[in-house]
């Protein structure tokens, strides 16, 4: 089987490679494979018996007419084994091919790891190749741009600090139309909860931030949002395996929390940022675990409902299915909490098969959606199995507690004409919860 | 050993000094590989701090019992083949009457043995499984894509002691003594290859599972099976 793909041009990769020589490539490879990687790389490469147990676990393989070049071990063969066989002496063309495989044909969802008899961390092996591409600079342009924005502003879309403060203030004003004396406290010291938002919530999806503020107000949470940069929990540098920037972002979040002396950080519905906040970034900074609790939206809502701090007034009657975001389910076992919340909100739930921590990725995760429009076709093709999975449930609403899953499935919905609505828990809860009479304006 | 000095021949060489060498390379090789792996794992900041005995055992249990993992349940035939293959391979090597007799002859130690006909059947199953594994490599597209010549070489390396042992036992093709000589030689080569080839999965299995099992259980709060 040959590696056959339609040509795609990404200036972040192609233009960078024009200015790179093979010496620089070799240096990046040597650094990553000899200095940064160690036992795991060697043992994983050696123990792989090429048994093919991982093959059918991958949604890209299943979505591509069983083309072995999309199988998990097949992707390892075409990248890391190839680099090792060539002893690091690879060409620019090779790097271009590797970058395409690791950025647009693997979501690093780690489903294959669950299927490997040796527990070989295939996603780790492919992320080593991402790291090599990152050191060379050959990373999809959209990821590069967002990572640069993170370096400058600690948010993903070049938002200035005053724009953030301004946005929060007018959102508070608007919320007052719905909730009497609604507050979005900015930079309040000694609050219990520090809420971090998704970058998009401050620009294109402000409704989501408003809804979160609504829930906070109704549940009477002692909360605050940052008054400085560091309000955006996203961490796009992580997708490029730019660990230095990733660490800087996570450190900023904890620094804001320490300065405001809050008890815990609560974030919205996002996958990768949760993972960096709770262990990937935390480990990079030298902590074993997060120094103060770092709570995902799903866990936060679960606790609010369990403790009865919010009450649900009415339930959704339409058929609903649940998307299990890899980063919070396979990576943090939140499947049960997610189902508890959904069971409180919806009458008719039809589950996808497979589900929970064996669920398929939405095909947008791991930076594939962040790689930008040029790679959208790869995402749509790879998501075929996800689209079929959703279609088979007959659901009208898909609940996706992750920004990436949300947008990814919205795109699949359009591409495969699934006729579903994709919903965040935040929006559903804000819509369905009981608002006490005294809080109504 | 003494036999070789009294009567130096290829047979007594393989039965004496060469066997010593094979076991020495086998055990020292394994020890060396494990020591190196454990030392290098220290450089990986995320391995040791997160190791968990509970989740290591959970992971090993799930992957050592047949059909204990979703992956094995999804591949029922392959699972049957690999389990039969590994069980027969290990049991015949350790519990064959002929092998145990040799240990008794040299060291005066003895343990439980397999009935001869059962051992014969298990040898046949081992060879049959190897043929199936080779056919799978040849005809299943995703595995053919991954396979290189070294994979066939390793399967041959494992198959040879069993084929020659089977032929020697039934006194087929070659003279018993010659076949037995080839059998011993191939077995010794296989033993020595274990620590330094992909056959090292025999012991590395426990290390990769410990890491991944702990990572999935203790850090990711989900299942690795």
C-alpha cells in the first residue's frame, strides 16, 4: 500500500521548509530522539510486534476504506520508524509527509493505546514527530499563529487585556436584563472560584460566557474572573508540542489563581486545556499534581446538581446523544459525571456505540481543527465513522462538553447532513434551570 | 560439561558449553536490558512518580487472561491463536519429559512433566499457530503493510526448535541424532536472541503494561483494556 493523498499546501509547513536545510532537520531529530525521549521511545518501538490489534481502533482507518496507511501502527511506521531507519537523515519531503500524518491524520485520542496488547503509547510516538516538526518550525500555519498569540497575550486570538475587561463589563450589563443585580466580579481577591473562559467566549461566543455567569449567579457561587491576561484557558501551543509555551500558559493560570488567592480554578467545557491544566502542563512545570483544584465544567455542573445548588425546571424531550470528549473521558474518566448531568436535563437519551472511554474521537481533536481550513477535508473524511455513529442513534441533539468536539461535530453535521443540533451543557443548563422569583428583574 | 571434555563432538558441545553460554546470554541479557530500561526510565519524569501497583496489576490481569480486554474480544480468532501459541510454546519448553530429563541428568532436579502425547499435540499446535501467524502477515493488508523481513525471521527462529523437535521425536526426514543436534542449536540461538530482538517483548511486556496501566488508571481515570 502506498501513501496516496491529494496535495494540500499549508504555508506554515511549506514556506518554513523552504528556509530549512537538512542539517537543521537532523539537529531537531537528534535533540528530540536522543535528548528528550528515552526509555519510552526505545521500549515502545522495540515491543511492537506488528500484530495489527490497534488497526481497527482508529477512526481514521475505519473512515478511509480500511487503508493501512491510516492505521495507528501504519502511521508510526511511516513516521518514527522511518526516521529511526534513516538514522535521522531525512529530507524536507519526508518532513512534509510526517507533518501531514501527525497533524492531520491523528487526533492523539489514544484509543489505539487501549487496543494494544503491550499498551504501547502510539499517540506519544506520534507526538514526538510533532515535537520534531515544532522544533523545525514546520507546523500548520493556524496552530503557529495561535501559539504565537499565546506567547504574546496568553490567549488564542490576540485579544488585548482592555478588550477582555470591556467585554466582561458589557456582558454583565446584558445579563442584568435576565438576572436582577447579576455580577461578573473581576479580579476579586479571596473568592472561592476563579473562572477561566475559552478564548472564543470573549469574542465570537459571548453567549456561552453569559450563560456561565448566569449559572454562577443563580447557584450563588463566590466567584471571579481574572483582571489580567491569563483569563483564556486554551493552550494551542500544546498541539504543536511546543512545551515551553504550553508550560508558560499553565503557569500564568496558576499565578493568577495564587495572586487572587482563590480556592479553586473552574473552567468551561474544553478538552485539551483541561488536560494541560490538570496534568500535562502541571508535569512540565515540575508539580506531580495540580497545586490547587482545577475543575472542569462537567465536574462543576455535576457538583452543583448533586448539591442541589441549581435545580432543573424542565427537561428536553427530543432524542439526545452524548459525545464523550477524549480529553475529559478517556483522559480523565468523566463519563459517569457527564451522564449524570445529561440524565437530569434530558428525557430520551440514546447512546452511541462504542461509548464512554471507548468512544471514537470527533476527528477534530488534538489540534486538527486548529490546523485551519486547509485541513478541513482531512477532518471531514476522518470523521465519517463518527457521523455514522451519530446517525445511528437517531438523535436530534448531540451534547458535546468540549469546544473542539462541538465545532467538529457541527462541521460533520453540515458535511454529512445529519440534521442534529450540537449543544454545550452550559447553554442547556442556563436554558433549563429554575431561576428563583427574587432573582428575576 | 564433562561429557564434552570426555567425548568432544558437536552434540556434546551443544549439550554442554553451548547450553551454558545460551543460558548465560539469555539471563544476563535480560538482566542488562531491564537494568538499562529502568535507568533510562528515570530520565522520563512522568514514569516513576505515577506508577501504581493496583493499576499495574489490573492491567496485567486484563491482558493475561483470554478475552480480558475489549481488543481481544474484538479479535476473537487472533486472540485464540496467540493464547494457544504462547501457552503451548512455554509449556512444551518447560515441561517436556525430554527437557526435564536433561535437567535431572545434570542437576538432579525434577519437576512435573507433560504427558508425551499431549506435549506432541502442543508442539503441533505451536507450529500450526506459527503458520497461521505467517499467513496473517502475508494476506492481511494492514499487517502486511507493517511487516518487514525481520518479522518472518523471528517467526522462523521460534518455529525451528519446534519443527526439529517434532521431527526428531517422530524420527522423520533426518537421522534422530542429527535432527536433535539441529534442534538444540536452533533452541540455543532462540534463547540468545530473546533479550536482543523483538522477542524481548517476553519481559518488556510487564514494563510497558505497568506504565500504561498506571497512566490510564491513576492519572487518566479510565481503562487501558
